[in-house]
C-alpha cells in the first residue's frame, strides 16, 4: 500500500495514524529492527491510543542516526548507552526548563492542560464539552492516597 501527497489538516493525520496502528497490528516481519518498530507502535497505541506514526518516525530517525556509528564498527551497546545518557540529559532538561507544577485544584490551570492534550484530536468544535467530560470522568475515578492520587485507566 502506498500513499502520496500532502497531509492537509488534522483529520488526514488522524486517519494516517489510525492506519499506521492497524498496519502494525496486522503485519508479520522477521527482521529484528522491524519487529522492534512494530512493538514500539503497538506499545504506543496500547498506552496512549495515539501517536503511532510519530513514534515510528522518531524511532526511524534514531536508527538512521546510529547507522554511521555502526559503519565505524562501534558496538551497538555503546551506541545504546549514548542514547540512554542523552535521554537522561533530555529528561533532566525538560524537567528543569519545560515543566511546571500544576495545581489540580485550580480549574483554569487544569482546563488549560486538558485542552492542550485534546488539541490534537478533531474536536475543536466541541472542545469545551470534551474538556468538561474528561475532567468529570477523572474526578469520578480518582482515588486519593494521602499526598498522591491514583487514576486507573482502562481501554
């Protein structure tokens, strides 16, 4: 199956993402790298229900960047160690520079966070209703445990 042309609008991207998820569930491969790619997409779909195309593209780029090192006969475990170190650095940087605590009792803050999460979906016409339904659902299933809350997610 081959697709060409430009991706125009979120509905097309959503369709391609759903197609990617479906293809990755149905395809059978033997190559270890291909199996890893399928496992990445499957895990992404199971955990979030979205973003399978993004993780495939990202993983493909990670593999492409590793190719020159493999050609220089650098052992794959060394490359993986470097990727893990880079991941640790990126997580630390993201926590320091790009994240901030959210007061879950502040309705405006929580609404902003939920809107940004739902912003990738095709629901702009119904955004406020979707946010309210989401917040009501979370509050209904949330279990308070001292200083933390637990939300059990089922798909």
